[in-house]
C-alpha cells in the first residue's frame, strides 16, 4: 500500500475521523463518570452498604478509561497521519487492557468495616426521611411488618416507626406524637422513599453503562480498520 | 361526616343498658396503625351507657383486658358484691390468668363530643384523640418502675388474641352499674424476620443480555483481526 494513493488518503481520513470521535467520546465519558462519582444526591452510603456498589467502581474506571481514550485517540491520529507502524502498535495493547478493566468481575473485598457502613446508612436515611418527607422503602409499614435492628433497639409502643416519619413542625418536633404513633393521616409520612433513591441512581448508572457500551462498539470498528491499515502500510 | 355522637346514638339498639354492645377497634381510616405488635387502640364507649338519658352523679369507665381462651366469654370483672376487680397486669400475668384493669377514665357526656374531621387542626388533635380512643399497651415503662403508682397499661404480647370490656362504675358507691359484653377477639400483629426478604433482582433484562453478548463477541473478533493482521504482514 503506497503512502500517496488516493484510496489510502481516503482510508486515512476515515480512520482519523473515527479517532476524533473516540477522543470526544472519551472526554464525554470522563465528564459523565465524574458526575456520577460526585454523588449529587448523597446516596452513596446506601449503595455501599448493600455490598453491591460495582457500578460505582465501574464509574471510577470509566473516568480513567475516558482519559485514556482521549489520549489514545490523539496518538492514533498522529500515528495514522504519519503512517508509522511504531506509534500505532502502542494503541492496540492499551485498548485490550481497557476492555478487560471495564469488564472485570468485582471480587467483594473482605468486609471489615460494618460500623462505617451502618453509620453511613443511618445518616443517609435520617437525612432522606426528613428532607423528602417519606418513610421507609415502601412506607412506614416496613417497620411494622419486619424485624429490624431498629425494632430491637426501640419498643413498639413508643416507636412504631422512627420519629423522622412524623410530620414535623418548624422546631423539628412531631406535630402530635400520639397521632403519629397511631398513624392518623396528616401526622405521619405514609409514602416510601424508594422512588427518590432509585430514580437518580437508575438514570445515572444506565447513562454510564450505555454510553460506555456505545463507545466500545464504535472503537471496535476503528480498531479493525486500524489493524487492516497497519498491516498494509509500508515501513 | 355527620357528628360522631349522632352516629353512635343511632347505633345503640337498646336504651339504658349497654349489655348488648361490645368495645370496638378504633376506626381504621382514622388510626391506620392498629393493632400493632404490642398495642391496641379501642374506641371509647361514647354514648354507650347514657344514650337514652344523661347520667347524674360521678361515674368512671374502667377498661379490662383478658387474653382470649376457652372460658373468656363469660369471665367476670366483679366479685360477689358487685365491686369491680382491681387486678393488675403483673398479678394476672398480662391477662392470662384473668382480666386486669388497664385504664380508667371519666365518662364524657353524650352530647359533648368533637368531630373526627377536626383532627387536622393541630391545636385540637390531642383533645380529639383523648376523647375518641384509648390505647391499650401505651405505657412501656411502668413495669420496670418500682415507684409507679396507678394503673399500669403495659404493652401487650404479639400474636395474641385479646378481649376487652368496659365497665361503668358509680364512684359514690364504688359498685359496678353497667358493663358491655366482652369484645370479639382482637389479635396483635407479629413480625416477619427480615432475612426472608428476597433481594434477587429477577431475571436478566433484555438490554443486559444484548450488551453482554455483543461486548463478549467483539474482543474475540478483534483478536481474530489482530492475528490476521500479524499473519498478513509476515507473509
């Protein structure tokens, strides 16, 4: 494949265009992952305590992957423009590495910090229930139906559910404690907090996942073309 | 909603004697958390003893609680001289060996009752609650307090059926004037262990399967392409 052929030029142009897209996607992926990691709704302690916060780790990885993608796309553009084999070869092992990193299975690290997680969960729920006027996941009946650490700590007659489930006055005291304990409508929050937790988490996590996936699909074709180009250009 | 007293007056079948009436659970739309693990909220006997004519003199209503068993329908709350029993929670082992007196309160005149609709007004809420219902099992500290004087309305046991009875006592003679029937058995709640809650997220969604299969096959194709490129360049 001679370097000055018009078809080669066209192919080079295509590959450079592909790399430009990869670079821009890398920047966008980094930005989105930073947004997810920054935890705008302060819900991370809840996710952490479920021992299932892989998506959080994936977002961290995505951040660096985005940066890598950007740098590598620059490298790719330079390499293709110079049609140099040496530069392009650096591209491919890094990409394999990136794909492996993005898909690794999270072996849960040995859990020796339950107290930390419990504190995080408690603080988060307290803040959530007071701030969003909700109670429990499905409603205050959660506390009435199931055993819980809360139930072992607090007797049922005085605390059918946490105080934060009561409607509060301006002094952050229940409007009427007896009415709250009895479940009189208007004196306790009857709706659950699940929608408020799942909404932001779902949207952001799926954004990270789908965008990362789209980039990978695109990158696949660019890589294939680059390999073909690499095998064809002369030294 | 018509005034409470009118509803209750219409519900009375016989004039003067309340022998055919039973204590009722507080309205489920008013006190939604009822019965709980350790408490039961009952309607006070409004217009039960004095529906036909107002009572003169001073009277008190005594509430007796009994664990439901074979002979509980006919259990008596007075001794041979028509004096009401003064058994306590501790003496009767929480109502298992006989009825115990859980609460005593004054009789409200039939014509002087607040409407339940006004409970939304915070300033009237306490008064309305106090006039409408009595919460059995509300006092969680009296069993452990050696200095406690008065009637110990201790928390009930979970998953147990209880019967209740109101007794009208004439304070000047100290004798039983009238009494309701024993209520139907009312069962307190029981807690489900939280470990049985199934956290399996369900079957895999279609999107996840698509992503996984595409992402799985792409690197394989990439590997083939890479191997092909190497082979072609060596040839």
